[in-house]
């Protein structure tokens, strides 16, 4: 596996790792790792660094919804132009082209269910080329991007003393 791919896997697991820490893990030198990271950023391969936050443990009100869209593809551009119009809205976190019964999946965040419902009803569903929408509200996150949110496993083994 190439050095750049190893670095990407490490950063994907923990974006807080420094070039020095990564170099130590890979048996490389810090300058080589730093230059490789800079090259990955310049090439548009490494696009950003994200924190995983359990918003349920904060005072912030945040609701997430997954919206399935059926879309009529545009001639010569397929789904790209419709997806581009959608992802420009600030409440849209992600847009995916999917297989199956729907064409696009849109992940939206809002302050409450009503704000998301209004966005879907007034903005998404009224867009040209959008045929239908189906909204799924996230009620609880168990695991996201490989991170388990709450692991309430209790060690119920009994202590044995001699």
C-alpha cells in the first residue's frame, strides 16, 4: 500500500493525528508525511477534517433527516446539475447519487423537525426535475462514520478472590 493511502486511512480514523505522530506510526519521517498530506490536499483528494460530535449530549437542538429524492435527469448532465442546486443550501450536509428506488439521498440538519419539513415542502419538492421526496428523521444515532456514539456494555463478570 502506498504511503499516501496509509496516511489517508490514519486520518480517516483520527483527523487530529499530527504529521509527527503519523510518521512514527509508519516508520517514516515527519517532512515526508507533511509533504504527502500537502500534496493530497493540493490534488483535492484530502478535502477537509471533521470532528464527530454527539449533539445529544449538548444543549444544542439539532435534528437530522435523510431525504430520498426521485429526480428526472437533465439532458447531457444527468443528475449533476440537480445535485449541485441542492447541495448549495446551508442546511444540506450531504448529497449522494444512489441506486435503487430513489436517485438522490440528501442529508439535512435543522433546529427542529418543522424547519426540515418546511425546507422539504417549500424548497426541495418544488424544484424543477424533482419528482418525489421521502423524508426519514433520525431519532437516535448509534454509529456514524465508524464511531459508536453510546456503548453501554456493562462488564457483568463477577470478581473472584482467592
